[in-house]
């Protein structure tokens, strides 16, 4: 049993489960404090999400909506963990996600591009922001967190200004992609038939899974991944070993940013959501990617499951009984659970220390 607990994957799984249970417990306590009468039912509705629907067809359709929103979150979590594995904290993923949304929507609505060029442009626009952060980090020693946060807001307000040219006259939202340029919508490849005709389920699902596998292969099985991680762990040692540490830093942030940009493309090119040109805050998708990355144990495959769980809980909040609680309570509960996801590494460290102490006591005897 102790040998099993020492396995890093098992530790990550246990830590994630503990964080999830703690988040749900605190959420339940919050509901109890506000109104005990509907607390039990409401927390169950959050957990059940689409299972609150009685008809199987409705359940599948709502499941498809959660899946469609979870795939961009997978890419944002991959963006965070890719940089983190190389010793960088790409908090600018939120702004890179925004840049990807801007590029893909403008190319689709203003220029009439197809879905693949729009997707590639989204990745390129986000990668450009990543390159700026990487150059500042590599050559000017500017902390990537500071430059990333600054660029988040620059990206947001630039996007608002650019997409104003392709928005509806009577609303702050961009034009409907399905009406203006259906060729920019991601292909479904028949996947909608598995979800009661829900056309929001597209090739974003296999693309997100493929991206997770590719990130795992690059980081774990290639020379490039080894050099990137070596540079992140110790730049001076990497330079001494003949590695191009500045190039590796820039390349890491470019790849990380491109993943976030791809995530935006996978959401907005489904036509499921439109950009609001009066937004005054950066979309939470990029920041939720941080929680998803840590909840998944900083493993690309784990990021798939953690991202789906976080989106599942977030969507489940809409089923909270508004007779007993205000609609905003769902956001509070979801935020508490997402916040506690960041404690995964702390719990893993505590488990390792506990096991090490037990081994020391056993050796002393």
C-alpha cells in the first residue's frame, strides 16, 4: 500500500479528489449559511449538471454543450502546464486566448476565411503575444508574469476595438458566424449524431485530445522537451551544456501561447458563443486553465479530465434553485471549487513528507 502511495500519479489523483471534496463541502456550507432549506438539493444539482434533465435526449444535448466548452479549457490548461513544466508561469494565457478569439472571428466575419485558416491565424496571433513575453524574458529579464498580465489587458481592449467592426448594429455582440460565414464553423464529422443533434460538438473534441497527447510526447519523449525542461530548471547549466537557452524560453512561450489561441478557436468557431465588444474583464477561461492544470496533476492527459470536471461544475451552477438563492450563488460555488483546485501540489507535498517521516521512523526502529 505504501509503495502505491509513493507513486506520483496516485498522489496526484488522491490530492485532486481531496480538493474536489473540500470544494463541494465548503460550497455546501455556504448554501447552508444562506438558506438551509434548499442547500442539499442545490449542491446535488450542481454535481448532477445535465443529469437533472429527465429525458435521455436532453441529457445528451446538454452534455454536448458542456463538452464543447470543456475543450477550450483543455487547451488553456495545456498552455499553462507546458510553460510550467519548463519553469515558466504563463499567466498571459488569458490574453493569448483573447488574441486567438479576435483573430479567428475577424478573419471569419470580415474576410470570409474558412475554418482551418481562421484556426491557424488564431494560433499565430496568440503565438505573437507569447513571443513578445518570451523575448522580454530572455533578453531583458522581464518576469513573464508581469508582461503577461499587462498584455492580457492590451489584448482585451484591442480585441474589443477590432471586433466592433464585425458586430451587430443593435447589440454589443459579434455577428452570428452560422449566418455570415458557415464555412468558418468547425466541422462536426457526424459527432452531433451522438449528442441528440447538438452541432456544438465538433472536431474540437478529437483535436483537444490529440493536442494533449502531442504535448505529453513532446515533454516526455523528445529531445526538444528535455532541452526545454533543462533550460527552465537551470538556464546557466543549460547554456554550459551548449543549449540555446534564450531560444528555448521564447519557443516555450510561443508554443504555450499557440495552445491558448487554439482553445479560443475551438470555442468561437463552433458558433456556440459570440464575443461581447463591451467586455471590461478578461475571460475566465484562461485563468480557469491554471486550476485545471494543477487539478490534473500537471499531466497533459490529466488535464483532459480535470478540465471537463471544472466545466461540469461551472455549468451545473445554472441549475441552482433561484427560489432560495440569487443566480450569482452558482458562480460563488464554482469559484470556491476552482480555487481549491490550486492546492493539489500542496497536498501532494504534504503526502510525500508524511510518507518520508514514516519511512524515517521505520528505519530508526
